[in-house]
């Protein structure tokens, strides 16, 4: 049937009259003004047409069709994680380093169930949890997670936004009561880099840091007290000091107090001070490792009664095991039955 668009006064007989078979259909086009008008969207609002995930993700329902938000604890397998990820149409850029960090914890059995986990809206779009899910896929592990369903899409504006996230140093202070926790955590990361090798953009997990703090927190505290403030307060210097300390506690603490006070300094101590000036600020991976190794070299010279006019690190020696002083203290620690 074709409607006559020319006249507004069509009779009922005209409306019921069949159109000739050869008649052309006329297309009704909206006025230009209506077509050109853009919707009034407030700043920060979600897009009017939300992305729709593939149908495969819609299997995640748990039979709740009420539309109310609810949460359950689930065993998330790599296969289930992959299904959740099909709804990942709204999330931020991925961080490979963070994914690897989560995956390391999962493989080591250190992943813990918390109130944070996965959030999806009523259309199975993933609002939170992409890094955890990708870590499950990468690690091949099955872990328990809190999963929240039917979360309002607008909640994405409050997820991971605003306040600074709690750091490992914050957690160390809250849970362990670690004094100068930021300094201690930074120092233990340098020690870990000396012992295990350093990944340039590694994101450390709390469990990895706390494992090293269990071994070195006391000696790092001695370093803090012995070396005082100022330029000797740097975490890399504390790391070198703490690694060497168990090998001769009394004499190494003595070295620290003399260097900190700058009274009766030997030529080697003065050379150490000049080397610290050159490497400050220690804001790169190379500088941190070099500063820790130079600290150990200065301590070693003090223990042997050597007098050195200069201290420096060759570029080839930034690999700790290539540095003879690091090898020396490593062997001494091994003989004492300490972790190396």
C-alpha cells in the first residue's frame, strides 16, 4: 500500500484503494534540522549508544534477571576469564607490567581473595577487572574472585578514579609498622635488583617486597640510624650497607657513623662522598645499582684498611655479579648461611 502524501484530506475510500502494481514507494525523510541536531550529552556522561559485547559473554547470568546488583565469590578459570573479556569494551589501556605482576602472584599461590574483583553491568560489559582477568589467562591459574553483576554502567566514573591508590609502603606501615616505610621499600627493591636482576619497568607486588623485607628490614633500619639524613639517606646507599652489614656488623656500623658525621674521615671515605655527589640524584636504574655497589666497595676498603683516592663503577660492572666487591659479600653471606 502506498500512502498519498500530497493531500491531507484523503477520504476513507481513497485510503483503502489498492495502489497500482507499478507505483513507486516514496521514502519519508526526517527534516534536516531534526537530523542535524546533536543530543545534549553532559560532560562525563556515558555515551548514548553503549558498546555491546559479543553474545558469548551473555552466558554469565547466574539466573538473576531482576536487574538488581549482586555479588558472588567464584572460581575464575582461564576459560571463564576469556568469556568475561569478551565484554571488555569500556576499559582503559592495559598495563603489561601490572598483568605480569598479578600473574606472578597467582603462579606463586600468593593471590588473595579481597572485596575487589570483577564488575559487569546488566549487558555483561566489563566495568572493572581486566588486568586480573588477563593475569588469570596469562598464568593459566584458577583463582577465587568477588564478581559483581548488574553494576550500573555509570559506576565506571568512580572506578580507579580520584584518590592515590594505596602503595606498598603504605601497606608496610599499616600492617608491619615499618619505620620510614617508603625508604625501606625502596631500599629492598634495590637489594632485590642486586640479587635477582632488575626488570626495567617491573611493577612490584606487595608479596614480593614483603618477602625481602622479612630478610632485610632490620638491617635497613640499622642503615637508616647509622647513616642519618642528607645525601646518605638515599635508598640505594642503604641497600648496599644492609647487604654487607651481617658480614661484620660492628665495623660496618662504625664506618656508617664516621661517614655520616664527616669526622676523622679516611681518604676512601672522602672518595665515597665525592662519588655519591656525582651519582645524586639516583633517579635511574643504573645510578641506583652503581650507588649500592660503590657503597659496598667503600665498606670493603674500610674493612681491609685500603686507602682509595677515587671510587667509580665501570659500565660493565653494573651487572652486580661482574663487580668483585659484590661477589665478595655474596660469598661471605653464603658462608654465614644468609640469603644471597
